[in-house]
């Protein structure tokens, strides 16, 4: 079993032991994912680049927890929607590699349509 599949099983077991699947329709899971991603953003809002560097050093634990919450919802949704997330990730990375070839994109932040 892959590491991703172990995480998914752990998440599903956690949820199912609490009989929460009844509340986890795709809409509400997507909302939860968005809310958790927003909590990641909160850590960086209104901070300069210098402040962020210092903040991350002293708040890495809290940021890590928020990132874990985002991962939780991504993996739970992939499980519930029967998406092979590892395969979807590989396919998406291939698309990104095609859209952003190194020779055009290296060191640039332009959108692929502007390369």
C-alpha cells in the first residue's frame, strides 16, 4: 500500500468511526477544503517578505497543522469521489510540464499563454 493510500485509509477510518460520512457530501467537503486553505492564507496576510520569514520560523507548527488540514480534505474528497489522486497528480504534472517547458519558463513567472 502506498503512503498516499495509507493516509487515505487513516482519514476514512477516522471519519467512519465517528459516523461522519453522512455529513460529507462533495459540496460540504469542498467548502471545508476552501476554508482550511483560507486558514493557511491567514498566517501570511498583511506581512512583508521579511515578516513572513520570521513568522514561519516561530509558527511552523501552526502552519503545518493548517497544511495537514488541507491535505486531509483533498485526500478525503479523492477517496469519496473515487479519484486516484496519485495518478491525477502525475497527469496534472505532465500537463504542467507541457505548458511550462523549461526552456521557456525557467526563471519567469508568466502564465503559459504569455511564454
